[in-house]
């Protein structure tokens, strides 16, 4: 990854799920792209304590 | 409110379309007159005479050296759009000036800036270098689309439709079946959608042009720079053949499919398309095949979108849609376009 602000959504192979990754490192899954983009664009408020959400994965800083 | 994204560059024409004949094209609702000066530069100005609005592209309007003479009463304009002569009198009204447009000729396209011309210099003109580059051969065309620009954006950002709308040409079952990765570069304002098929049937479009007979590894990497330029980086190779660790990729066939999406009116669009390849460079047969085949594919989209436009135009605003995974890239593009407004 570069240091650019990139939002990425992977359609998880073999499933119907989407996994989104914000440029801040937060990740989440969703069942449809409308929900996925809504979540991604909610940065930095992915949710009140998104770092404690079970789907959050901390990434190393680029 | 107008739906057009202003203060942006748009492809108005191929360079080959503009010569010493007056040429008119409407971009974002503005009728623009194009012609080439004797020195070879492209001039672009309003296609409406300031006197009584006669279209300057309409005979008997004509070029006289580096001026345009209106065919109705003879107002004459220079390449910057300034009126330099009027009939019967020597005083030229101060306001006798056509709106002129910044123009850039690049990669075989004539780009025109729509908006406040003060912003032209600081606004990016995206590139499609393969259209005019050694080592590549390109074919191209433009089809008029009687549908709004946003329908073409949706169409191109979701290639799963190839399987259904373009079966037997470029579509195979694997396109719709293969998951996509969508990336949005927020700073550059670019959407990438990539679909990498490890083991796919080879559609006729690629089988006949490359000569590959078996199954293929097929990569489709979309790069859309809103509002106007769409690139599809297409890589075709015998199944299992991948680029080397150093990036060298001598055993694959590369095709750069380029679209320029230029709004004409709120309900019509100029659908510029081009196909550049890095193989069979001098093979006229391959050029003819790709040109004919791609045009057929574009016309399949045009037919479908023309129908869709009529349906949507008859419905109240805010009609219902339902998005699924294949629409991830299209939704990203819509958001970037909305940000440009
Ligand atoms: S309308 Fe052009 S000179 Fe009268
Ligand atoms: Fe299509
Ligand atoms: Zn974030």
C-alpha cells in the first residue's frame, strides 16, 4: 500500500460478502455495496468505538 | 439544475475529424464550432453567430483563411472568436465576440474545457497514450448514444453485463462469475475495478485477434477518471501464464480499451471508443476485425441504453434501484462524479 488515501472493497472470493478497508486501516464486512460505501465514507466515525468492533483489523501504518 | 459536471476537460472529437471544414459538436449542452487554422491548431468557439444566432457550422458559412464568415449576413470572426468584420460599416460592436474554448490535442483526441476558462490550466487532462504510441496499433470510432451520460458510466463500470449483453463477442460466463476488487483513490479521484479470471473461456473477440485457441487467463483492470476518460487495461494470456517477477510480460497480449464519455445533452452522450493492442501491429485483418467487432459491441450497449433512457425518462425522479456486489465500482464512480459537481 502507498500512503495515498485509498478505499478498497474486496468481494470475498467464494462468498457473497464484501470486505471494505478504509485508508485508516479499519475494516468491515457488508452484504451489499450500498451498506459498504456507507460504512467506508463514515470515516473517521466508522462507529463510536470501531477499533473494538469484532471486524476491525489493525493494519500497520504504511 | 444542470446535471453536467463543469470545469472539466471533455473529449469533443478525434483530431482526424477536425480540418479545414467547419465542424460542430455539442458538449454539455454547448454547441461548439471547431476548425483547424492554416498553421494546424484547433480553434473552438460558439457555433452561434452573435448577430442573429445563425449556426456558423451551417453552409454557406465558411472559412476564409483563419477567419469564419457567417453564411447569413457575413459577420467574420478570428480564431479567438473576436469579430473582425461586419457588413456595411467599419465600427465593430465591442461585444461582438464568440465564446471561445480552451482546447488540447492529446493522444489523438481533441479535448475541450467546459466551464470557467480560468480553471482550464489547473485542471488535469487524463491520458490514453496507447492511441498514439510506438509499439501499439489502435482502431477507434464514436457512436451517438440517445441516453444520459450516467447510464454509460453505470454500463462501463460493471462489466458483468458482458456475459449477458455481449455473449458470443466479449462475454463469457466467467466475467459475471468472477469477484471484483474495487479501489478508490480519493486524492487522485480515480476508481479502479479489477476482475482477474485465472481460467476462462476465450471469447471470439480475443480468440480471433490473438490466435489463442485454448482457455485463457484474463485480466480486466478498469481505471476511470471522472468525468470523461475510462480505460480498460485488458491482459490475455494462455491459461496460467503470468507476468515475470520483474514485470516483463512477453507472453501475454495486451489490449487497452479506451472510452471517452462526453455528455451531449442531458439525455444524450457521445460514446467515443478505441481499442489499442501491442500485437499483430501491422495486420490489417486484425485491425479490421477488432474495429468491426468492438463497434458491434458498442452498438449492443447503445441499443440497450437507448431503451433504458426512454424507460427512465418516463418515470418520476428517484426511481427505485437495487444494487448488488457487481455494482460496487459503479457506486464509487457515481460518488466521485457527485463530488466534482
Ligand atoms: S446571423 Fe450571422 S451575420 Fe447575421
Ligand atoms: Fe457493454
Ligand atoms: Zn477510516
